[in-house]
C-alpha cells in the first residue's frame, strides 16, 4: 500500500510535467489502488472479529462491502479516463516522451511487485480479487504508457496517448463491473451459484428415510465462500428430532459447501402461509 501510494505521487508529477494522460490515468488508478489495498487490509482484520449481539454472524460481510466499494472506484476511474481521453482527441497537448517512458517503466516494475505479493493470497476471496484487479489495471496502464511513449518519441503520434488510455479504461470497466455485480449479488442475499437447492432437497429425502418432505429452502452468502442455508424438514411423527437434525447437518456438511445451516423440524403440515 505504501509502495503504491508513494509511486502514485511520482506519476502525478511525471504526468503533469510530461503532459501524458496515460500517466495521469495510471496515477489516478494507483490512488484507487491504495484505497483498495487499505480497504482490503481493514476487511481482513474486521472479518476475523468475533460475533456480538449486534452482528450475530460477525464481520464477514465487511469483505464483500469493501469489494463493492473497490469495484465502484474502478468504474469511476475508468469514466474519468474516458472523459479526459475524449477531450484530448479534440485538444491535443504536447507530450514529453522520454520522462513519460522512464516513469511508466518504473511504474510497471512497482505494479509487478505488488501483484506478485497479492498473488500469494486466497484467489477465491472476492475482496482480494478486486484488489488484484485494481493492480492489474495499473499494470496495463503502465504498459499502455510505455507503448504510447515509444510511438510518440519515434513517430510523433500524440494521439496514441489518449487512444491507449481508452483501451485500458475499457479493460478496467469490464473487470470493475464483474466485481460490482458479484458483490451486489451477495449484498442483496442472492443464492450462491454453486449450490443447487433441488439437489439438496433430493439428497436429504433419498438418504434419510424418516424425512417426508423438504421445503422453504433459502440460501445466501456472507462472503464469496461462506454460504448459509435455512430449510424446513417434515419428518415422521415418531422420530427423535435431535437424531434427524444431526443426520441432516452431517449430510449437508459432507456434500455441500454450507458454512451455517438453520433447520426447522415439522411433524405436521407447515404452519406458514406460503406452504398452503
């Protein structure tokens, strides 16, 4: 985080002196990266905090909230790059290719180091994934700035700077939208894509003979890899509730990626209006 923010200042100075939009865009994205890494760090700290009476599932969803904010910041940065690039097509500015090239190469090295550090983490963690996408966007921005600097130096193609900035912005939008979409799905308590509720129902009925029916199945997630489920189970009138609960929980734990399960046992018809 310190490395990213430190070099961001260098890119701002270099972008202003050289007149390069690619460097300024990369600097803006690196600022977003620094905030992203800070949020990721805070998310990892808070997600380990114990549950309390206000947050009975703990702070796990802080990771998803941080990922959502990171994804939105990617989209905002991309929109700014597109606006500035479009403006520069109409009003070209003189660009100093040499300092632009040097700073872009140094930026590429910094981004490679940061990306390698993040690559050692949990790739299934949505928050870490969003931080990696931030850094990948920076890395691509540095590559674009290098290519633009070469084209400007040898061919005086000043339009290469806004053009390549636009291409990077398109990649950032694609990646940022995927993070926002997935985080929004979790925050709205959408069903996890890797859990088939029909398969859960059929498995319980097939393997536990005392179960008559399974209904009111709901699944949602705290994070990208912590899924929850609630369900109603209708059983034979003469079975012990504890034994059935233990069997069902063990079956779900063995066969499905469920972090926490809430089960309502019913011996008669379901009393809820939705069952009628």
